[in-house]
C-alpha cells in the first residue's frame, strides 16, 4: 500500500518526459508566446527563491528551538509586536509590487496590434471555428493557415446565438475568451513552418472536447499558394448527381460553396465547404478527413460527435441512403 503514492509520484514526473508535446505552453513559439514565457520564468524564479528561503527558515527554527526534555519553559510570546507584524506585511507587499511591474508591462505589450499584421476574424460556433481573412477574401474552418514572415492579428467573437468559447493554441500564445457580442483580440506568430494544435478552452456544451483547431504555419510562398487555391470557386459540376443531392438534401441551407448558389448561413450554419477536400481534418479537428470517416459522418453525425440538432446545434441526421452517402462523399472530396 505504501508504494501507491510513490507510483503516483513517478507517474506524474514521468508524464513530463514526453518529447511529443504538441500542446504545451512550455514550448513557446513566436514573439508573444516568448514574452509570456519570460514573465512566467521570472515569476517562477522569484517564487522559488522565497519558497526555498522561507522553508529553510521554518526548518531551522523548528529544529533549533524544538522542545527539549526537562525544559518546560514557555517560549517568548510575540503577539502584538508591531515591528514584526509590519515587517511581514511590507515584505510580501513589496514582492507583489515588484512582480506587478513586469506583469502589467507584459499585459500592455501583448495587447498591441503589430503594424504589419495579417488580419484574421475568428468566429466560435458550437462546436467548430470559422476563420475569415477580410483582406484576402478567404473563408475557412477549423484549420487556419498563417505565413511565417508576418504576425497575425486575430479578432475573435462568436456567432450571434452562441455561447462563450476560448481560443487556445498553447504553443503560440495564451488563451483568450471568445464572447458573444464582443470582439477580443490576440496576436500570434510562428517564425518556423509547422503545425500547431489547439483546443477550445471554455466549456461550451456537449461537444466542447471535440472543438479543436489547427494552425498551419507556412513559408510565404506556400501560404500564397494556399490563398490562391482557397479563392478559387468550388469545383462543382452543376449537372452532377452529387450537386443535385447537395441541394435536395438541404445541405446548402447550412453550408456555403463559393461560386454556387449554396450560400449557407441559416439558423445553425455549418462550415464553408468550398475547399473542404483540401483540409486534413473535419468536425472541429476531431477526425481525419478520410472516406470512411466522412461516410460515418453523413450516416449520422451524432455518432461521431455529440450534438443537439433539436436545439439547432450541430449537424442533423439527414437520413441518407448508402448510395446517397457514397455520391456525396465523392462530391465533398472533389472540393479541393
Ligand atoms: Cu467551444
């Protein structure tokens, strides 16, 4: 039985040894994430010094002045000693004041909008993320692309009837609440190409855990190529069976496809599908975008991700036949 706490301790320590930490705030990437990390390290160092000092003093006093056999004198009482009480109030106040200076500086530094930033509007929906690039005209979902040579300024809010979410890519910056009727901002940047994973960090209903997001940081040329691809209209043959089903089954009421009459929007809008076939994941980053997974999704979305279609949240089961599913999945995968 005594070994249980020991085993738990080893487990706790060993869990920090992973070299694959895709969502760690302790691996900061980009200027703002590093600024936050520096503040964290400074505060941690100050706290460590006092932690060690205070504990050493407590240990010393406990040993040095311990009760000894045959000595039953009452120790000297210090209640009401003004000097002592003022001293142990003022010292912590000074420590806090010292930490407050770099903290407040950092808060203001992080709030600044860089002059040359790429603008991205982030819209939280139950349970997926929409991204709009107002200067570029790109609209996409769940997977955000950013260039490595430019900071990115996020203006974040939710859909009108939505709830509070929180945008958090641990490597790239702190987390920021995304609140209905408000616009909160966050600057991220990634000097190296890479894929950074995130997770909605504010409980937002049944599928909160399946509201993830990915940031693809790409070299400027690759980013420009992505933008060009995204700006192209959807690859839709308007005589095809797939397109016919997309209209008949009501997909177009919730999902937009650029360059077609499918405008999306509606009461509980779904992700823009113009280039859904070019994404690697879907359903709030929960599933790889494979044929099998897409089929399972169209068969019954609630099997993959808990949703509340009756309350106009998430995607309803549209009662499709296997043939219709095959046709629609092929249609979706062609939307590159
Ligand atoms: Cu959320």
